[in-house]
C-alpha cells in the first residue's frame, strides 16, 4: 500500500505541474524542502509567481531526459557540481545569456556555455580536536596522508559526492599518481572504516574516536548554532581548518549548489528571472542564514555567523573540471576502498 501511495502522489504532482501557467514555475530540486522553502516564499512575495517543486535526491535527470520536449519542468536546482554536470552532459539545459548572472557569479563557478550556474559555495574543510595539535601541524589536505596521523582520521565514505569532488580536485591539482598516493595514505590513517555523514564525523571527535575529520563547513555551523545542547558540545570539541592557505598554496576546495534552465522549458524568461533572484543580495543572505553557505560572490557581505569562521583563500579551479574528473576520482576511491 505504501508503494501505491507514493506512485499516486508522484502522478498527482506530475499532473499538477503539467497545468502550470505563465504565472507559475515548475522546479525539479535535489535540495531538501526545508532548505528551499524560504527562497520560494521570498520570491512569491516579490512576484506573486507560484513555484511548484518536485523534490528527489535521485532520478530527476533520468526523469527529465525521458520526458523530453513534453517535460513540465522549467528549472533544475541541485547541490554538488557532479550532479549539476549530469544535466549538461545529457543536454537537458538551455543556454542562458544573462548579464545579472554573469556579473554576480565568478567565471570559474558557472559554465562557459551558460547552461549551469553556481548559486552558493561550500568548502570541504578539516576539523581537528581542540588542544591536540601544534599550530600549523595540520594545515593541508595532503597532511591527512602523513603517516604520523595513523589511526587519527575519520571520514564518511569516499564515494559520497562531497568526497568524490574533493578527490577529483586532488587529481586536478596534483595529478593522478600523487592523488592516488594521497588516497592510500589517507586510508592508512583512518581510525575506523569510512561511515556516517559529516555530522557523525564531528561527533567522532567529541567521543574520542578520532582527532582529524573531513567535513563541509556548514555542518559545523548547523551544530554550533543548534538548539540541541549535545550538538553544540560536538561542535565545541573541534577547530575548523581551511586547508592549503599558505602563499603558494591553491586554497580550500570549493563546491557549489547550483541550477539551470531546462532546455524544453515553456517559461524560459520567468525561469531566468528566478535564477537572477537567487544571486541577488536578498537571496544570498538567505543561503547564509538558512544553511550557513557562503555567498557565490565575495562582494556580498557574509553574516556574523560565517565571519566568525574567519576569512580564507579558496581554490579557483574551474569547477566543471571536478565533474569531468569524477570517474577518475571514483576509480581511485574504489581501488583504495575509501
């Protein structure tokens, strides 16, 4: 019965999207509902345009491809450049030329052909146990493979998109062979098998299971400002390190949340306007306040909660290269059993 109910719900959602008018937009979203809703509310209040959303963590690109010219979708919103690139690779996105998008999004965080656009930034950072290390002792991603940290590192599985993107960036910056050696060294330093999400890694330091972790920065923010006292204790047990910050270093690895206009959208102009809203000052503040994500452009002021993490230098690698290197990254991950 549960499966039947899900199928019926999906059919109803599909039918409702098919009837959308010019005063409506249909969005396929990989972002969780509670993260997206504040943006939908703000935009509706400004424009009175109704935003219909289908949420799913998997399968939306395949669905969009199967719908073809009959798709009701106007926009795709997702997290991680690897997921976003799938839509471009399948030729599912329209080419957009918007001065607002181009002026507000750095060139390395949007596609060269105008098919996809970064909308917010997240950094893959290192967390260390407080009072366990000398200043600068852990300062780069490469340090995670140093044999002196054997038995001290914890990580979620390497095949998760966040770690696969980091692995791809290691290949892009250091070459395949050095990236492979780094991954082997990392695995040799693990305190336990890769498991759990990023929150679980923070908890692992609190519980004493490990001393060094890899996480997306905003998970620290979520726990540090949580209403749950236990979560605050977990966050208080670690110190955040933005890696590779020295003068000749590349900077911390960056990933994005992003989006694009569907190739066969019937409301392309309206869809572009919504993307432009998402890079406005109002929306960029929402990204920071709702999920502790960094504005896509440094010209937008960061709220105090993000400022407290400190400023940092970010890797300016063209982010689509990370998506293109994802198969090679996964190859290494599989070989070393990350």
